[in-house]
C-alpha cells in the first residue's frame, strides 16, 4: 500500500516539475527563442541575397564578411593605440636624452597625428549628437513651454515650426557650413568647424519635435489644475515650476525621445558632408576608399549605428521612467 | 444702479451675489445662462445650490470663485468686489484636482506655503498642514500620492487643501458627486463634524436632495436655464448636530425634503428634449473652454 502512494507522490512531483519547466520554457521561447528565430531567418536571407549581388567593389558582403570586419576594426583600433603609445614612448626617451645632454632644453611633446579608429569615431559621433541635442533641448523646451502657455505666441510661431520641421539636414548643411565659416573665426579654435557644423545641423533638425510636444503638453494641462493655480494665485514662476513643468513632463520626454532619434539619424548625414570625424565620415571615407572590404566595413558601421540608436532610445526611456510621475505614460 | 435702496442690505451681507447676469457669446448670438441671480449670505452660513444639470449652478460658483466674470452685476465679499480668483474663496472641485505628482501632504503644502508664506514659520506650517489632514481623517496617508488612495480619500485631501487656506468662503462644486453612496454618507458626516468645529461660510452645489437638507442652513433652488435664476429659498431650521438616522423619521426633515422634490420635479420639471439640452450644454462648454 505504502509503496504505491509513494510512487504516486513521486509521479505528481515529477509531473509538477514538468509543468513548471514547460512554463519556463514557454516564457523563454517568447522572450528569447522567437527573436532568435527572427534574427536567424534575417541572416539566412541576407547571406543568400548577398551572394547574388555583384557590385564593382565585389560581392555584396554577407554576415560572415561583416563579422570579419568587426574584428578587423577592433584589431586596427588596438594597433593604432599601440602605435600611439610607442610614439609617445619614443618622444619621452628622446626628450630624456636631450635633457641629459643639455639641461636648458625645454622638452616638447607633440600630438600623435595618426588617423582615428572606428571606436574613436563612435565616441566623436556620440559627443556630437549629445551636444547638438542638448543645445536643441535648451532652446526647444523653454520655447515650447512659452508657446504652450500663450495661445497668441502659439499662433505666431506654429507656422514657422511646421515649415521647418520637415526640412532635411542636407538642405541646412550648406547654409550652416557657410555661416560657421564666416562667424567662427579663431586662431586657436576650441572645437573644429566640422564639429560645429554637424552639431548645429543636428540641433536644427532635432529642435522641432521637442518644441511641438512640449507646447502640446503644456497647452493640454487639465483646466482643473490650472484653476487650482489661479485660486492659489501662484506667481508665474511658481506656476511653471509647480504645475506646468511636472504636468507636461511626460509629453516633454516623448518629444525628447523623438528628437534624439531624429538627431542620431541626422548626425550621420551631417558628418558625411561636414567631414566631422565620426561614424558618418567613416562611411563616407570607406565609400571613397573603394577597397574590396569597404562594403563590409560600411555594413558593420550600419549595424553599429542601428545598435547605438536603439541604446540611446532605451537610455532616454530609462531617464523618462525615473523622472516622470505618470508611469502609465512611459511605454516602450 | 439702485445702490441707494440696497445700501442697508449690502452692508449687512457677508457675501453678496448681486444681480448677476451671465451671457456666453455663441456664433448665433448671446446665450443667457444666468439672469438676475441675487443672493445674500451671512457669515458662517451653509448654503446649498440645487437645480437640474445645466441650470448654471456651476457658473454661479465659478463667478463667486472669480474664475468667470459676470456679464453684469457682481460679487461683494465683505463689501469688496470680487473679480479674480483668490485663496480667500477656496474651491473644492468635483474631481478633487489634486496634483498627481505630489503627495497629499505636498498638495496641502503648496496651498499653505502660498497663503501663509509671510505669517507662519516652517514648523508652524508643518503643524498646520498635518492638523488639516487629520481634520479630514487623512493623517495616516499623508505621504501617499493621489494614485495610491481611493476616490473618497482624494476628495478629503481636496477639502483639507481648501480648509488649510482658511478661506472666508468655502466653495464646493458637487464635492461628493463622484463617490459611491456609502462613501458619500461618510463624507457628509465628516463635513458636518468639521463644520461644527470651524463654522465656515460654505456654498455647495449638489444634485442630491438628502445631502442638501442634511447639510444646509438654507437651500437655494435654481430654475432651469436658459436665463436661470434663484427660484425659491428654503430655510432649514433643523437642530444641529444632525443625525441622518434620527432625521429619517423627522417630520420637518421630510417636509423640507418633499418641498425640494416638489420644486425640482413639479415646478421646474425638465420639459425640453434631450438633444436640445445637450446641444445647449455643448455650446456652454465650448465657450468656457475657449475662455479658459
């Protein structure tokens, strides 16, 4: 008798174990397996199609060629860093010898002038897009709040915003380039003209979604909350600080996320033409270079650009979650 | 106009709603929502405004609050004209209107800081905020945000915020309209308790006949719009403190109740059809939105 009950107990535990593992497997398959399947199908189609496209620079790169270039780009980065280190070591040694010979000699340290590696270019791009975006935010958010508070101002500026919003960065760039060359004249420039041109172009294009979303957020604040402010006779500054800003934070952040996406897209085009040493310039240089590896290297850059764009969006989302009081408004 | 005749009354009235007309401009000409609304209220009086929806009760309240401007006529509070909103006429809004990103404490604090900025020290303000929250039995949830508390609790905080301003007049726009019957009864008892202690001057809009009789010193019944005005005023001389259970069998209570019901459902029975009514209401709402 007792042995059979034990057996039944064992069976049920095993069954229960099976069930829980099935549940976990199901969850995993939704979270991991399906995306993996999607990616595999994409990789398969890519490699099949790539084999059949023949360009003047050789066969279109498949996944394998791109992966190779990723490791090449990394190796180049390491090599370049070693070269730089060797260069500085040589300088230090040379200076030491010179000082030993002649105590009055003042040692000079020259900069290493080797070319930027892919990783350097990523850093440059990130820096350019961030400064451009912050400049845009510094203008767009106050302007948007102001437009949201005043119907008249909104009527006055809205046509301008609507007209400039769809303008491509490529149209702005020549204008920005000429203006920067004319106005930014300095013997010892703090930043290069190419950087400034790219940054301003990024700002000009990423300004508008933030202006629009902020002004909509501000103008659609619940009239009850505005009445509370009126009954309390809050002064304008306190009104903006305590009512307007917190109430429109969700919309402001939606605008900021849109803008950051636009900024990152625009940046690549701007860097290409302005020759700012970032990812855009990398793509352009590889295109001009025209070696048999070029297309694979550009494809590697494309993947990196996409991945960074995705990470930037997640970062904005994380900040939004942290800052916003309305958790329901924060969707991926 | 005829101020010489009314001087006596004006000087004695604490709050004087004097000959108010309210005309909302519409594309097809003016829509007269209120016509010659006239009401004098003493200090410490609890007034209910009752009437069918769309009759302009809220408009009257908003004019007293200073959120709307009467087309003609005006409001005198202690013989001073009212023409803008201010904390001495605190409003409890129908849907609580708490700032959702602040805790109950911070919501009350915003009001207290604004009103008692110069007269209270930080410690006094803290005590005053806590006192008011405890008055509405919200001491236990002071540091919770509006989305973490129930509808009745939110309305309590809204009342605490209004009381904390120490207003001359407390204006309540259907404060319990959005609550379920049990919570509403509970809130009415709380309000009577607070009123017993503070003896505020209150104007409350309500749809609820029982609520009006239970809470008020006078019930102001409004006629149907357009051109709504004060139809009848009913004095409620029931002894305080009032108890809803005892009053249920009280003859005077039931007489008052049936008077209000008679006014609403016989004398001022709604005759217009629904579509007309909603059309008129839409026009008013559009206008008010534009104004704000």
